[in-house]
C-alpha cells in the first residue's frame, strides 16, 4: 500500500509536517491557500508557543469547497456501493499506517497526552473508517408486498454535500464519526475543523485524498461565526452534522432550519455515575477514573462529572479516588511516561479555574486537589490543571448542573435508590450514564429509568464503532458510530413502485 499511495511529507517530523500544512485548506484533492488570505495562529498548549497557522476560509472559500464537493458527488454517488466501501476501508488501512504521525500532530496542537490519549484515538480513528467501509452493502431498502403485478420497494440514497463541523477535544474521532458514514453512503463532505486543532484533521484529509477521487472529501478551517456559519447556511449543503457546545448547536439547528435540511447534533453532557454499596470499591474507582476521562483532563462530553456514591462506602471511595488521582503524572504531553497533558486553550483553562473557584467559595464544599502540576520551566506557560474532586456540593448546584469540560467532578452521597435515580435525571443533559451494582433488580430498574442515550452497567467504554452513540434532552439530536447512524442520518429513503399490470 505504501508504494501505491505514497503520501507527501511522510518523512517529516511533526513540526515539519505542520510547515507543510501551514495556512492551507484542502479542496479538490489539493492543499491550497485560502482566497481570504487570512490566517490565525495555532498554539502548543503545553508551552503556548505558536506552532503554525491555520487558513481562515471565508464565504468565498467555503463556496469553492462546497461547489467542488457538489460536482464530485455526481460521480461518487453512482459508484458501486461496494467500491465506495472498499475505498473507505483502504483509507482506514492507510490512516492506520500513519497513526503515529497523526497522534503526534494531535498532541502538539491539543496538549493531550500522547500515550494515554492521542495514540488510542488515532487507532479508533482508523478502525472507524474500516468499520463503515465494511457496511457499504448494508445500504439496503425494503420490499413492500402489494400485489403480484406490482413491485414496491424502498432504496437508500445519499443526501448530497454534507457539512461537518467538529470540536477540538477528539478531533480525529469526531472527523471519522462524520466523514466515514457520509462517504460510504454516497455523500461528499466539507469538514470544518475546530479553531484550536486544525492540523491532524487536515493531515488525515490529505492522506485520504491519496485514495479518494478529488473533491469527495474537502477540509476547511476557520472560526465559527465566519466559516462555520457560511458552511451551515450554504444552499448546496444538504445535511449538517455537528459536535460541540449546546449554545452553538442551537444556532446551527436554527440556521439549518431555514433551509429545512436534516441535522445531527452531538452536544455536551453532565453524565451521572451511580455507585451502589454492593460493588467492589476498587473496581468502581477504576471505572470513575476512566469514566471521567481524567487522562483527557475531563474534556469529554460523556465525562462522569457527577458521581453518586452510596453513603456507606462514600469515605473509602473518596480516599481511594484521591490515591488514584495522585498517582497520575501530569506533564509533557509528548513524553511516554506522562498520563495527563494540558487543556486546550487559555479560554477553557480560565473557564475551568473559574468553576473551581466558585466551588471553593461554596459554604460547606471541599475541593480535593490531586496530583501535582509540572515544575519544569519549559512548561511554565502550559495549560495544565490539577484534577479536583468536590464534596459538599449538592446536585442542584451550578457545578453539578453546568458542563465544566475539565478535570473536575462532584462526589455526592446517597441513601435511597429511587432518590438517586431522580437526582441523576435532574439535569438538562442526557448523554451517558453508568450504574455500578451486582444487584440485578437495581441494574434493570436503573437502565430503564436513567434518561441518557448510552447507559452502561459496571463499565464505561468510550465510543466504539458499532454502538449507537448520541444523547437526549440538551445533549443532542441523532446518533453516531453505528449502522443506524449511517442509514438514518446520511441517507434518505426513496419509495418506488412498479406497476406492470395492463401495460
Ligand atoms: P463550540 O461549540 O463553540 O465550537 C465547536 C465547533 O463549532 C468549532 O468548530 C467552531 O468553530 C464551530 N462553531 C462555533 N460557532 C459556530 C456557528 N455559529 N456556526 C457554525 N459553527 C460554529 O465549542 P467551544 O467554544 O470550542 O467550547 C465551549 C464549550 O463547549 C466547552 O467548554 C464544552 O463545555 C463544550 N464542548 C462540548 C463538546 C462535546 O464533545 N460535546 C466538544 C467541545 C466543546
Ligand atoms: Mg464557542
């Protein structure tokens, strides 16, 4: 494969690659400069050094990308589905060959730890393309029994040009959840990266463009109000798929509604974890560590940011969790010994610290600050944050109700199972929930009553290709990561009837 699709720049260091990608969009199979001639700096959040510049696509650049995608869709949609699937699977294989390079780029621009986060994500990223590539022949319709002289069927057709807008917390994963099903279903795509993290996504698009026909996958960068809005409002964008904040999700929903196009929204969460007294405390603590995504500084929409622990094990749970958190090594994100890197941006850093401050000033609350910030002067400007466990804060408090998107979680004791389920559901969000118990009756009651799109008992796996993922309430609209996600959100069903009687 390497010979067949030798990808330019494969011998470069991460910083060399960023130079190669600097100030570029990817339109019609080529890295090009933005017509706007505007760009903005990209920082390494571990040092706050400028590592490169992202091109800022304006309305003209967005229009160029959409028009090219529209043109390319005319052929792409008529390619045999199996062939499209095969090409997308090949993309997965080639992306896997480049996973180390992609992981390093992502760590440079996001500050996420390479070993615990970026490398893991780059692997899931490649797998998601292979997963969807293999589903091409599942784009099936139905037959409807009418009469012997008639044939009534439905077929699945692509929607057209998909506009995908993503966030910075897991840029590659989000890219794959949108691009892979869209392409396999016969759509073409214009994807807009998040302001903070354009390079891994641009590089991945460049790699895929050595396999895909030109114009099928285009990538633009830019901010929300200029680039994002122009993409959403473009009359030839037939579907919008978004991951990010609730506030932006609402704007996108509103702007898309003016064109009456379908929208998928994957928004935030305030996911509850309920720990019953019958569970091995160590096992639940391990679950809390992964559920809360502490290695990603809690920058996860499914982060278990409200942990309800039965009062009889509350103290041992708290102590055990502090011990585990204190073992985490916060530091140089590129170092393979590091468990936890930085948060993404000064704005997010400030937002998190403001929440921590509010928590600390709350009467009766205790902030258990864990682990230690790095002392190496090289990282003196780095956006590191200590993980914080809060106790003495009720579920009704601002910190329990608003998405912090940082390594901050609230521990709340409970006595009565009914009551704790009600508290878990007392939230605007409904993305994920976990329940930890050996009691089958409680487990069944819990999974039925918890208001969330994804409920797990005694485990917390991250997004997996195959499992439908998406929330209810303010957490969003629609599902991702599964076959249904491709069928329901990237195709429309056409009903066709042949009547052969008396002609
Ligand atoms: P955001 O939702 O503003 O940005 C996400 C993406 O939307 C970016 O690509 C941005 O350019 C784009 N965008 C912004 N305004 C737009 C508009 N009017 N039209 C079209 N696209 C637009 O998120 P932001 O500001 O980066 O983070 C703020 C908060 O959002 C975080 O603190 C966190 O609570 C939440 N968030 C949730 C995520 C999730 O996984 N559900 C991911 C990232 C952030
Ligand atoms: Mg924003």
